[in-house]
């Protein structure tokens, strides 16, 4: 029942509105009822006082010695006056009793069946004792139902000679309360309708992109990465859609690089294995004479080393991704490491007639990092710099202090890196030289491994290049204490 977002939203909003309006109706009903009852009490009480005052004044000026005679003589006038007072309020009745509780006169609106009996003696005694009486009952059988009643004594020469009663029906809810509740109910229904419409459009605005994302995710799981989510607006859902599309673009790039990687690795594995197999077959078949066996065995050895380097690179990636490769930082001299690596490329530098330059701020500059890992990074960068340098070009290694760090840069003059590949050189499976015109021995994994090593050290590695002219790789290291 509550599986959809729309159902959950509409149920929640309906409950909030119903509870809120119910509480509002209850509070207003109680407040209006209390105010109405107080107002009605004031009117009924004031009416009783006015009737008593009128009868006292009229009796005094009549000259009659018995109050009952006065009532009989002025019956019409008294009834008309009482009726006028009673008409100020709906459902009010006025009647006058003697000091024994017998009814002497009523207003003209009183029906015979409304007053069923005389006023009980107990109530009369309470009034004659000099206190105004307020009751909310049937006066012990005087009325058929509960009435709000006020009783006021009529006095003459300090003695009570009669009693005026003013009564009004006392329902639980007045007309104002009922009207207020009906108004609140109608308002709540309109609000519920508006809420239903608003929640429908809002939930559709939210659910639509989510449904599209769900379909896209299923497409991604099936290997189709061409699905994109339409971007509408600038809210959080739109930001999620943008992030989803960005992820899709990354998956497309990753898939393309994965395919390139498989193609590269397949080529790099197949080529040396084919070479090794062909030379061994020729040796075994006697096609290659014995005096040339050593020459071709050296070629086979180089191809085996090439396979070994590729496998080691793959193993390094596997260990890094699995978190199995642990780094043990120590203090070591980065300048001395760079010198040793540079000397190891001496013959290749001579063969290419490169112009090597080596600069350090100090002869010895100590850093704190994993020595073997940094050697792997620096060796890979120096190897690439020699490999991709133009003959006779400049080849530089610079180590200096910068921003409380040790900066190591490797520069070469050569083909450089195309602008579109600069942001991808450290990605997995990426190999900028897709033609293998220059790099016939690399696997395209060295820079990714170097980037991963530097990330594990919380250090930066970056590349700058002007395509067709030069390229510079630079990374930072923490100074040793």
C-alpha cells in the first residue's frame, strides 16, 4: 500500500492536515462556545434584572397592596414588556412566580407544554434568601430539557414578594460553533484538494528522474552506456541527474579504456609470445644454424623480460586495487636516487645524443616516503622521458624546495602529449600512443601505477606539455625532519 513515493507523501500530508484542522476546529469550537455561553449568560441575567426592576417600579406606583392583584390588572402590559425582553434572544422565555413557586405570568411566547409544573420549593427558598440563582438543568421538572436559568427576587419594602425567571435552551454547540466547524471542514477539504494536486506534481517531478535513473542503471548493468537523464530545473534532483550523467560519461570512458587496455595487453602478450614461439620452432627445426643460436636466444630473453615487466605491472595494479601493497615511509636522499637512475640511462642517452641536465637545490635533499615506491615512480618517468625524446633534444631532472615540499620534475623535448590526452594520462587502461609508433615495449600502465603510488602518499603528480615540443612530469614529496 505504501510502496510508492506518491502514496507515502499524500498519506503523510493528509494526516498532517486532518490532525491540524481537527485541533484547530476543536480549539475554535471551545473558544467560541465559551464566549457564546458567557455572552448568553450575561443577556439572560441582565434580562432577569431588567424584568425585576420593571415589576418593582410598576408595583410601587400602582398603589396595589397585593402583588397578585397588580399582575392581574396589568396583565396585558406586563406580558407585552416581558415578550419584548424575551425577543432580544432566541429561545428565551420569561415567567414570574409567587413566593410559593406558583406561576403568575409568562411572556406571550411561552407555550403551555413548555412549563410543566410549579417551581420547586428549594429553588424558591434559595432565591428568597437574597441570592441570584444560576442553574443549568430542568428546574426539577419545570422544563422538558436542560435550560440556562437565572432567578431574581422582586422586592417591596425590603421583602421578597415574587421571583422573575429567565430561561434559555442550553445546547452543547451554539449556531456560531456549528457554522465555524462547517467553515473549517470546507477549508480543510479545499486544502486537501490543493495538497493532493501539489503532491502529485511534486512527486512526479521527483519520481520521474528517479524512474529514468532506475531504467538507465538497468541499461548500464546490461552493458549499454548510451542512456542519459534529462536535466530539468536546478534543484537537488537535477543535481543528482547531472551526477548520474557524469557517472555515465565516466563509465563510457572507462569502458573504452578497458577495451583499449585489453587490446593493448593482448597485443603486448601476443607479439613476444609469437616471436618466442617462432624462434624456438626455427631452432628446433634446424632452420636457424647453431652459430646463430645465441643471437636469437638473446632476443628470446628480451621478449621474456618484456612479458615479465607486463605481468609485474598487472600484479602491481591488482595489489594496489586490493589494498595489499603496503607502503613503509623512511627518510632517504632523493637527489642520490635521481643520480643513480640517471646513470642507469647513460648508454641510451648517449645513443640518442640527448643533452642531460641535473639540478638540485642542495647536494643532498632528504624526503620521507616509501623508497622503493618512489624509485618506481621516478624510474618510470625518467624512462618515458628518454623513450619519447627527440634525438639531440634536451633532457632535464630538477629537484628543488617549493611550498614546504620537495618538488621533483622530469622534462624532455619530444613529441609531447596531445591536449585531449593530458587529462587521461594517469587513467587506468589509457595509452596515448595508440599506434605504438614510439612505445613498442610499454604496457600503458606505468603512469597509472605512479599516480596510485603518489595518491597513497597524499602527494600530487601532474603533467604539462606543449604538443610537438616538450613535456614535463612533476610530483611532490614531504621533506624529512
